[in-house]
């Protein structure tokens, strides 16, 4: 949890309060240069992120709140299925990557040289670190299964990185690794993870489809990809309009309009999608590469079946913006909005709004309070751009009726609510 104080009243954290005049960021009127995608344009203009270079962003106060909310949802669901959180190094010696062959076969591996000419890699997936780490504690089949995960920065040496948060050279992700005595136990656990992943996307407000593909970078085993339909996506998928069937178009010998091969009822439609999660069945590759095994029931050495489960947290933030926006700006789903309420004062006297700001804090809401002196029109435009789901407006007109005006970001309807009933109304 991130919590720090500015002055006496501004607190940025999970139950955060911010006065807009005290935020060090500002909304930008102009489109950022070299940003082609909606997510990068809106997130930059609204002051959520700032680009350092292609595919590398700073997360600013509002952006970090959303990133941390997504992270917390992912953490809760990984903990719920027995994942144990750890934090592994990002900087790796080249030797472990050479041992598995990935030093030469993984083209996106970020390689760096020290001043003593030693080679290092920056983590993009961490089987090379986690396999010796976990297997050091596994002696017999009784010590399995195990699942560990981490949430942190990852690196990919991308040639092209022009999709905002959808394709980063540096990105924030969750990677989990599981270790099993045999294939059926991996299959059992994969089903559990699949349900947890679908629950994460549902909590955020996204619908994901699961494609199944053979191959992948590491082995000829099966991999699963979790795809969210969005026009900004880099994958083309075919999905059934009746059942769960979904494939990546590149590998499918099918086309749009074909009858679904799984249910024989639905038709296949083509769509662009963004991969937000993946699962690799790693088989025994890493146990064998490091020659790290366990004793089975007969005392014989066996190698573990391993799984790797990735989920892009910064990418999810970009996908959410691609899915939820209009021409004015972002429309955050409630689960991942930086704060609950956008309180806006345009009344001549700020006293009532100031008091409301304190009351809402006491009542447990997180609030961004626009007490700046810019015009009402500019305040509304900023509010639409930032995209907090609920706007609470205090104006001389509403105060005449002892009321404030409530408006949802995704609706044009406004509602007058008596000030003394505001908290009750918001909690409903
Ligand atoms: Zn079907």
C-alpha cells in the first residue's frame, strides 16, 4: 500500500484524497507526439502516465493508483488459489540463461554488459531463477505441488513499441510458476488458474477469451492465451458466437464465417484482440536443464512438470482504456478507478464544497477535489478526460436547493441530491 502526505489534507493511497490544485500533474490539451493509440493519448493527456521513451513510462499519482488497484485484484486472486508471493531479482547473470538455451533463442531478451565486460540479462520471464530457487526446497513428491508468484517490472527488447501500455519495453506484470509431480496435477491446477484469471478480468469489467496454441518459445507443449477484444490489439482471433471456442487466426486453418468446429452451431467471427495473460505448460524442460528433481514414491528421481502463468498488469491498464472511453476521455470501471468520486466546485463560495470534501473522507470515499479557479467548462472537460465514474458538482444553482448534482461519467443524466442525503445516496 502506498500512502504519503502532502501538507495536511492530501493523502494519496487506497483511500485517497487529492485537491486538484495540489496535484503536480496537469491535464494536457494537445495530443502527445508519436502516440498512435487511444490508451497512450488519453492516459498522457489526463496525467496518468508520462513517456520517457518508446515503451517506457512513468506512472504519475492518478496512474499509479489505478495500476495498484489492478495489482491488488490480481494479488487477491493469486493468493486465493494458494499462490505464494515472492520478489525475485530483475538483473540476472547470463550463465543461467545460457544453461537453458534462452540466451540465444529468445530474441526479446534484454542483454546488457557490465564495465568488466560480463554479460547480464534483464528478466522477461524468470524460469531460470525460480526453478533452482523452488527446487532447493523440494526433496520428495510430498513437497509438491508448489506455486509461487511475483509482481514487478519485466523487460523485453522490442524492435517496435508504439502501442502505449499495450507493448512495453519495460512493463509491470504478475508471473507465477507452479511445480507438479505429474501432468494430471498440472492440468488440474491449470483449470484453477484459468478460473482465477477469468475472475480477475470479470472484476475489472473485461471479457476475455481463451485461445489454445501449440508451440511457443520454450517447448512444443500447449500454451493458452487470454485475449480481450479490442481494436488496438495486435492479434487477430476467430471466436465462436455460441460457445467458448477461440483460436489465433495465424495458426488456424479456418476463416470468418466458418461453422464452429467445437459446437457445430455457432459461426466464427474475426476480431482484433490484445493478449492480457498467458499460460505455458513447460513440461520437464527446466527441471532437466538444471538437473533438479525429486524422489517419487519408489525413491526414484523424477523431474517436475512446471507451468508458467503471466498476466500483464500495465498492459491491462492500457486495455481498459481502449475498451472504456468516448471522444471526451477515459471512463474508468469502478473496480480500477483511481478514486471513487470527482468532487467539483463551481460555486462562488467554496465553504460547502470544502466541508463535503472532509465529510466524504470521513465516510470512506476516495475523492479528487477540483477546487481550482478555472472555468466551469474547463473543469467539466478535465473531469471527462480523467474519467472518474461519479461526478459530484457543487454550484450556486444546486446550493439554492441545498443540493449537489450527481452525474455518472458514462451517462448524460444528472440528478439533484440533497446534501444531507448525499452520503446515503452514494453508498447505495
Ligand atoms: Zn462454438
